[in-house]
C-alpha cells in the first residue's frame, strides 16, 4: 500500500495493537512446538499480546506458517512477519560459516546464499537472523563456528556476500530479509566464555570489530540484532552509543533493531536496570525496536506511555518501521506471498542446490598436512575408514536447527558406493564422547550416533584388524556437533580423550594414516598431527560434505581451502591472531634475545596453523614481486605485481593474499593486516601475472579520536599464500 495509507493504518491502531508490533514470540504461543534457542522461562504476559504480536520466532514450513497467519488474521488486521535462524541452509545445509570462509570466495558464497533463500522463502520465512559477522579470535568460544573468522576485512567481504545473496534484488518467495548479528563484538567474550563480558578500547572496537556489521548494512541488511554482551559496561541492547551514535547517526541505518533472545529482560540480570520497567525504558530509549521473547515491552510500554515516560512519536516511529517492512514484502496485499506448499517435501530444484553445496564443501575443507604423499588415495588401495564420524550423520553443525541429519549420506555410505568390498572396510572404532551429559539440554534433534551399546573392546579389536589389513587408514574423529555453537564454550580444545586413546592404539598397527577432523572451531591438534601422515580440516561440511571429502582425498578435486582463524598450539596462547602488534620486545627480529622478550617459558608464540594457511596437491611458486613505485603520493595508488608459477601437474586455485604493515604510526599498527586477496586458477605448469592496487583506504587506521586517518611514512607490502612469515615476500614503499 502507499505510504499515506500506511500512515492512516498506523493512526487507526490502538496502543495495544501498536505495542504488539514491537514484540516477537516463539512458535509455542501459536500452538507450534517451541524451537528452544535460549533459556526457557514463563513469560507472564497477557493474552492480548499474542493476538497483536508483530512477528514470530523460528516457525518454518508452508503449512505451519499458512495456518498461523490465517488464525492471526481472524483477530488482527496486520499480518505477521516470520523470522528464523537460517544461517547456512534450510533443507540443503552448506558447510558452517567458519568452513565456507576457508573458500576465500565471497562470490561463491553469494551464490550459495541465493540458493539458501530460494529454499527457505517458499517455506514461509520472511527474515533470517543471518549473517552472523562477529570477529572471533578466541577458539574457546563455541560460536566461532558461526563466524567467518578473525579478520575484519575477510568478515566484511563475506558479510556483504551473504546479505546480497539473501536479499539481492528482493523477490518474494525467493529472497530473505537479512538481519545482521550480533551487534556488537559478541565474539570477544572474556575467557572465551559464552555470554561473558566484552571489554576493549573503542579504538580496537571500531578498527577490528565493527567493520563487518557496517559492511552488512552497506550491502543493504534491513535489520540488526543486538548482542547479549556489555560494551564498556553497558549491555549492547541498551547501549545508546552503539545503537544511536554509531548505528543510526554515523552509519545512517534506518532499518529495524531487534534484541537477541530475552536480552531486554536480561538488562536486569546484568545489573544495568533495576527492574523490567526500567529495562524497557533503557532499551526503548537506546533505540531498540523489537523485544524478542521477553515480557518487558509487552508488560510495560503501555503504562510508560500513559505516564509520559516514553513518547508516542518514538513508539509510532518504531511501529512504522515494522509496518513498512511488512508493506515492502507485500504482506498487506497477500499475507501468504511467496509461500509454496510443496516445499515441505524435497523438490527437484533443490538438486542444483545440493550440487552447489558440494562444491562449496570441496572449497571449504583445508589440507593441513600431507606427508609421504599419502593423499590422493590411488585406485586399488585398500582403505579402512573408522572412527565416530565414519558413519555419523551429524555433519551439519549446531545451528542447522531447522534441518535434521536423517537424510545425510555419511562417509561410510559414500566410500561404500565408490569402492568395492576388496578395497573398503569400515568400523565405528570408538565412542565420540565418554559422557554426553556435558552437552546440556538442547531444543532440537540430533541423532547422537552413539555406540555405547556396543563394547569398546570389540570395536577396538575390529579397528586393529582393519588397520592391519589396510594400506591406508582414514580416521574420522573430532568434537561432537554440539560441543560448539551457542553455549558451546570449551577450555580444553583437544579431540576428546576417548578418541585419542583409541587412535594411539590403532596407529601402532597402521601403515599410512589420514585424519579427517570434524569440529566447529580451531582445535589444539599438536599431539595428533605429529603422529599421522595427513590431516584434513573438514569442519561440519554440511549435507553434501561426505562426497566432497571423498572427492578430495581421492584427488578427483584439488584442495584450495585456507584457514580464516588461527589454530593455537596451546589454549594458553588465546586470544591468538595473525594481526598482532610488534610489542617493544618481539621474540623475533629484535636485538634482544633470551628471557627479556615477549614470549612464554613453556610454549611457542606461534599458532600450530596460521591464518591463511592451507595445502593442496600442487606447489605454486611466487616470483618477481615488484611495485610500480616505491613512493605513493596523497590521492594516488601504486601497483603490486608478481608472477605465480604452478610447478605441479594439477590445476589449482591459488589464494594470493596481500598484507600491509604500517611501520610506524601515531597508534601502533599490526605487523601485518590483510588488505586484499585474489583467487587465481592455474593450469599445470602455468605461469600467470597477478597485480593488486594499493590504495589510500588500505593505509588508513582509526586514531585515538576514532576517526580514520592516514599518515605519511614507511609501509611494507607482504604477499604470499598465507600469513606465515616464511610464506611472504615483502617490499617497502613510502606514503608521502
Ligand atoms: C539465540 C542467538 C541468536 C538467534 C536468536 C533467535 O540466542 O543468540 O543468534 O538468532 O537467539 O533464535
């Protein structure tokens, strides 16, 4: 409808009808089962609320959505919005974000997210609570799996790609409104402990943690979700500096701001608001539009309005944003727009999407080690597959909450279909965990693929027999799918002991060994890596992941994945990330040595695997790095040139990474920062020239007044296949 009509509709609403638009409730308020994505508590709200509510949380499915919408419209003249957590897939599950980020291919991910929207929108969802763009430099935090990693530039590129993929040129029934989260800096909880305090300088916040949210908004994200954590002692959900000064004034965001699950009510628990009435005032004053799953707005806004403690203009402004979103979707003309009833069953269209998901998985899996050329596994090799992930369908990660693993092909199913009985045997091997209670209660199904029913001794005996029979043993091990995700912080980042003990024993009978890792965050792998020949980081690779793994280990497809989060060599190093400052006493490259440098007595400073690291079946040489000039004038740019040479006999996708080091500045700068990257396809033996432009934007940084500035001085350019010092070729130039 036209804006004037929308204005008239707003004016026609009662106070309760207006307030209802600013409340989101979960499916159980509408006769649906509740998808538990937060702590369970009775809300204590009156019945008028669910009759007037503006949006529904985590209900999906053409039939359910149609039914709820129909019933709602018998009592209300305003259609419901349906919002859900569709992070990396609905029916077809892509690799988790920390996995697909290893593709370093935003274009590929934009296409993937278009596909996700095509599968999801017909099932009645209007808004997805995605992308999650939090920068994460602490692998103890379980939600690392939802992030694209530790670097603000890479996260920003992927943030734009995911928003464009979801929203694109919006088509009802094919697109999804994107709600970027969690604003802000939820990925930096102290001690890596879920929901813990976030506290950092504004300079670091603006420089390293805010850019991906801004990128998502620049790409058109229409909603922002506030994070659970405090920033400078003020919870994000009531943080005026964040929600007004930064989001609205500085960035010009005009869309809707929604709280995370019950976060308004939690302002009281934080010790920020004395009671729910004060929490309502604080959140509303900060500019929070929608209260997700808390009683605060429902039980307090009306009395606060009557008492004059909140303005009706402000209320109307928030309500109008909700009405506008519904109007832009066309819901007033057709409340069922885009819903396709047969989408509750798999349809042919999804076949193409499965092919795309497999391609993404192939580019997301990272080859960490491949000694003795154990991979690719050649035809005629006797292969034994074993371990708790050998025949486990839980390959979709903790946030595929609207899907289930039941239709997934497991590794065993794929290997069995590709290899004959003379060349393939398998065993469960061992239990994934020795105690599943650590996982806590979860609201969604996962088929705990437990072999507790069988005897560990019998499984170990069978594993040893198979290892003795095989030329190559493929060990499929890792974290439980629910040891990461929300509420999944861990202090011990090793593969569960029950698996390591089994692995150590079987390795004594193994000729050649390959480890496939399934995990939702970087793990500490030292003791496993040194004992085996090859290691693949498979993450949780999604519904098509098993086939992708088979194609990679047999060489049908070459590896191209590169890590986007450092793998610590010890938990004690955390937070660990590549773009660190020099310090006044760096352990390398300074005149000082011995004790009085920045180091540990009992561990290396270096991660086990660096940001940007990954191997392939090829070797690419970097030659002739040069600059178009060794001085760059204000307003100018200079070019970086180099030549790549694929000395291998296989085609390879090489991810060339460009880092910059601002050698001295009025606020110290990291020893290297990713400023650009290119994915270059090289045929066997091919040489190819590659160029990058160095722009002023790449040289600027946030000074103590929180403004981006650029200063004259000496800079270093570093180019290579990873952030490892030994992989980088460097040159210097001066910005005048
Ligand atoms: C959860 C998560 C958030 C999700 C929301 C709705 O607690 O923090 O990412 O979108 O609740 O399920």
